[in-house]
C-alpha cells in the first residue's frame, strides 16, 4: 500500500512539472524507500530539481 501511495503522490506532483520538458518526453521516476516518509512538498522539490536538470541537459 505504501508503494502505491508514494506513486500517487509522485504522479500528482509530476503532472504540473511536465511542462518543463519538451513534448514527447518519456519520464521514469524511481522512488527510494525514504520517499515513503517524505512530505509532499519535499517530493515536489526533488522532482522539480530533477525535471529542471533534465531540461537543461536536453537543451544542450
């Protein structure tokens, strides 16, 4: 159950961040066990950082 709860929280956070990436991008997010106890705000911050980093790398 915990894994599914984390997946739902990550999907909800990622939905608003997909605009940072080019159209047609496929994103795979791997959550480590500590994600189960992380706040939604923390998950959002981590995803935002990862998506921003990916966008910069893709722009090169």
